[in-house]
């Protein structure tokens, strides 16, 4: 587990950049936090780290936005998702098992039947500093978290 404080959107974006730079095919990142916590801001950084130049926006009305970079980025916002049936219909599993990076806002609205992923929790909103906690599950995502930590600590 790794905990850092972010004092600005730029710092959160920078963490995202480090994450995106180290992602591997089939990385799954769950991003928890209340409205305005900075989940989309973090995802913008992940996109940048994947070499994506498009402007990443909140996909609240689309549920999924796809961007192409070093690896494809599948950016989910499951805020409006309520039932498991809805999820089956949407066929998300093909993305979760795919060759890209899944960044999932509001992951708890979905029964994520995965054992290996990077869980991110952002606490705080508005003008507060954010406490960002990263927890890795599975060997590959643990390796990813180690790379992220090395890269963050090297910046100090
Ligand atoms: N430390 C911080 N980290 C992330 N965002 C911050 C921070 N401080 C202020 N903000 C602001 O909070 C808002 C976060 O919005 P957004 O990323 O869309 O949140 P979410 O996707 O969690 O609803 C942005 O307006 C951003 O500028
Ligand atoms: Mg958002």
C-alpha cells in the first residue's frame, strides 16, 4: 500500500502520469472517491502517461470512452450504473481481459470479478488536500505499484 498527499490537481495529474507510464496490457485500475475528488483528473494523467494526446473528459453520459495510445485506455465512469444485468449486456469483460488499460470510476457499482487490479482511493474534495491510497492485488499489479513508488520517490 502506498499513501500520498496531493495538494493540487497538477500533483494528482502527475501521479496519474507515473501510473500511465508503467501500465502493462490488461492493467485494471479502480478509482474510488466522492464527486469532485479528482478521479477524472487522475485519469487524465494516466492517459498522458500512455501517450494519449486527446483531451480526456468525464464519460458520465457515455459510461465508456476509448482512447488510443501506447496501450488503449478504456475509461469507465459507472456512476449511473445500477444493476448487474445492465453490466452483462454491456459486455465489459472483454475490456477487462483485453490488451489495454481499464481505468474505472465508481467501480463499486459493478461486481468486479477480478482478483488482480490496482485500487486507488482518493479522499477529500473541493479545496482540500487529497489523500490518495494505492493498493495492489496480484503479482503484476504489485510490480506496477513498485514501479510507481520508485518513480514518485525519485521525484522528491
Ligand atoms: N489535489 C487535487 N487533486 C485533484 N483535483 C483537485 C485537487 N485540488 C483541487 N482539485 C479540483 O477538483 C476537481 C476534481 O474534478 P474531477 O477530477 O472531475 O473529480 P471526479 O472525477 O472525482 O468527480 C477539479 O476541478 C480539480 O481542479
Ligand atoms: Mg469523474
